[in-house]
C-alpha cells in the first residue's frame, strides 16, 4: 500500500512537472538580455518587458481585445442573466433543448465555429469586421455567463422571491431587488470567466480579423512569425499573472464547490 502511494505521488509530481515545466521555462526565458529567446538566459534584463509598450501594434490590438471583450460581455450579460434565471426558475417544454443550444458554442470546435462565422457573417451578410468580431465573441462568452450564473442561482432560495411578491412587490421589482443582489458574486465571476475566454481566444478571432483589425493574441502570433526575441515570452508571463489573479478572484467569489460540482 505504501509503495502504491509512493508511485501515485511520483506520478502526480511528473504530471505537475509536465504541465508547469514549459510555463517555468518561458517565464525564465523572458528575462533574457539578448535578442534571441534562449534557456537558460545568459544575462537577466527587463528590457523585453519594456519593449511590449514600445510596439504600437501591441497597444492597438490590446485596446481592440479589451473593447470587444467588454462590449461582448455586456451583451452576453443582458442575454445570459434572464436566460439563466428562466432555466433555473421554471420548468417548461423544450428547456433541455434550449439549454443545449446555449451550451453548443462550447461543444463545437472553435475552428468550425470560426469558419461558420466567417462564411455567414462576413461572406454572406458582409458585416463589418468589427461587428463580426463582436458577434463572434459574444456568442462564445454566452455559455460561460449562463452556466456560472445558473450555478449561483442553484443555491438561491426562490421562496424569498415568492415572499417578496406576496408582500406586494412586482415580479420585475423582485428580480432586481431580491434576486440580483443575492447572485452578484456569481455575476462578477461570470464576467471574469467570459472576459478571459474572449481576451485569450485565438480560433474564433483568427477568422474574424482582417486588414488593420486584429486582436491581441493574433498579433502575438504575427509577431512570432517575424521575430524570435523574448517579447512574446514577456507578454505570456504578464498574461499568466493576469489569468492567475482572475482565477483567484473567481474562486473567492464562487468557492471551490463551483469547480467540483461542474
């Protein structure tokens, strides 16, 4: 039994090394002073972190990704909150089908979904690139918003809502004054998760960008095609820190039960 536990512990350590090793190598390589990405670095320097803010296209595409993620998040919330409430509160015919429809953007491979957006939004309907990019990111954020808010609503006692209505409050007033304040942590967590999914998205964005319009991850790929300096490694470190912070905040807002009950 003891040997079995040792074997399991060794296997777990190897898995963690396999998963975290590349991240550690990239993090250390980002401090290389030379013009070529290498590990281990010969000299340590922060100059490639400074270079991030000197490349104009990084700044431009960063703003684009932020605007698209925030705008898409807003629309996803306007659709997702009522949808999550209806799916959690009521039982009706076709509920399972509608729930599956909302989840489908997660189940469909991103390349297939991106090509479909390219074919219909840009090819058939000839929408502007920014509009198509906005619609595409809204669609991929919606399932995360609905599922996280539904998870928060699963712990909400709807008898409180009924009590408020019995005291004369309208259904709409009860929703805004009773339901929303009790699930605000879930809403914030949903915003964070959807933002990360949109901001880091590549497979959808690569089909929805065009001349003069790009997102931050796509610009990183373009930069790697032309340069082999540690700038992208430095960006990756900053994005890892941002993602870790968001995940910490999500865990604090939702608790471990959300991740264990999925």
